[in-house]
């Protein structure tokens, strides 16, 4: 059956979001990843090797949590910034049509938070840790392919930041509730072209890279250099990789952090997306790598620590361009 997103938006889907097949040879994969990071800041990843069971176990745990009553869910909140949140995103007035869980990704923090989320905390923390380990390894493999493709003397310069025990990486689970049926549902929701409510507003991710997976409900859109929004067809068997601001800075702008958003759910089925945000440790310095600055060119960004960048991010609105604050004069 054709993807509903593609049926509604044939023209924009034709532009083609790059697909990287991790079962290809290393040099081929590395070359296609570099092309995708440079032109899109975004790609779809297939044959990624992450166990289907690890993914569905986490999805089940998350669906169980979001099916709880509101007071039960609020035991895991408020998201300030970690924990359960509903509607409010960040501290500066952004809102969206969703519920979410935002978790620190290190095993000790997961274990500490689990009792407020699940009636079976040890299973919950096992399942989260198993998923985080898989997507972290995957993210590091991608970053090593990037390092190889760029011929960097230290090919693990990016992945080292995420592998660091003090890495500030986080896991986010977004839940976009199903739309309740009314007699006029088809008319008022699905087939109404003016139905463009926002689920999670436009932004770029501040970290190094994001590994996103969703169920088969559409909603994700990306914006490329032309500023047009392109729907991304959901594919539960694939991951989507998004370049974050920190990697844009380290590559001196050669890679772009992709602007993206999620539309509010218009489906009879709930949408769930799970994002792993691979981040540096708080005290790590982020600056354009010397190898990324061509002769007679200048560094586009001033060096900053990840802690400084996060502080700036949390002082701004979701849609703001945080990297502009760190542009070299
Ligand atoms: C966007 C990417 C991640 O979801 C996130 C978000 C964070 C939050 O929800 O707490 C932020 C947002 C995100 C960027 C600007 C600030 C911080 C909300 C917000 C308004 C967890 C992240 O790291 O940055």
C-alpha cells in the first residue's frame, strides 16, 4: 500500500530523501553519508543491524506508560527538563500537541528514574539501556564513517564525544495521541489541506546527531535549503539520522543541522517517535576542526563548551537559531 504521506504530497516526495544502506561496502557507505550530511543534514538508514526486538520492547514499554492515567503519568514529571511532559516544550513558552518522556541516557540515571515510570522498573531500565546501547553504537559507527570519509587523522574524533562516560546524551519518547473519531472526521482531519496543526514545532537539534525511529504514523517533516517542508514517510524498520548543531560547528558548516518539525497527529492511531540525541560531555570544547577549514578560509564559529551551548539553547525559543550566537565575527 502506498504511504499516505506520499499520496498526499507526490511532488515533494519525489525530491528523494537519501537512503543509506549499512550493508554496502564501507567506502561506498561513507561517501553516501558525507553527501547526505552536506546536502540534507538528514538521511534514512536501512540494514542498520539494530535488533527488531530491542526496538519493539521499548515501544511496548512506552505505550504502556502513555496508556496510564494522567495522575500516574504526572508522577514522572514535570519535565524540567527531564521526566514526563505534556504540551509544554522547554522553559520558554513553546507548546505542542504531544506528551513525552525525556530521559538522561546513562544507566545509573535510567535506573533512578524507572520507578516513577514503570510498575516493573528493572524491566523498564533493562529495555531502555539495551535500546540506548544499540543506537549509541549505531551513531558511533556512522560518525566513524564520517571521520573516515573526511580523511581525518583521528577518525573517531566525533564518536569519542558520545562514547565518553560523561556524555550528555539523552533519550526522548514523543507520543502524539490518536485523533478521536467524529462523524465528520474524514472531512475535518485527513482530507482537509488546511489541517496543519503543529505537534512539535520547527527546530534543529543542538547535539552531534540524532537517531530517530517512529511507528508507521506520519508526521515528521524536514526543511531543506529552499525552505519548503518535506514530509518524511514513516518506516518503522528504518532509522532516520539528523545532523545536529554541534556537528555543523565542528565541520565548520560543511554539514548542516536539519530543521524539522512534527505535525499534530491526524491519524486514528497514536504516533510514537523515539529519539536518541548523541551529545558531548558538558565540559567538552566544540570548535571547527582545523582539517575542516580550507586554506585561506576562516573558522565560521567561535569555540564553545557543550555546557555553554546548552545554556544558550535553554534561554531561547525552540525555533531560534542557536548557532548564530556563536558565529565568529
Ligand atoms: C530540541 C531537541 C531535543 O528534543 C531537546 C529539546 C529541549 C527540551 O525539550 O528540553 C529544548 C529544544 C531541544 C531546543 C531549545 C530548548 C531546549 C526545548 C527548548 C525550547 C531535548 C534538546 O536537547 O533541545
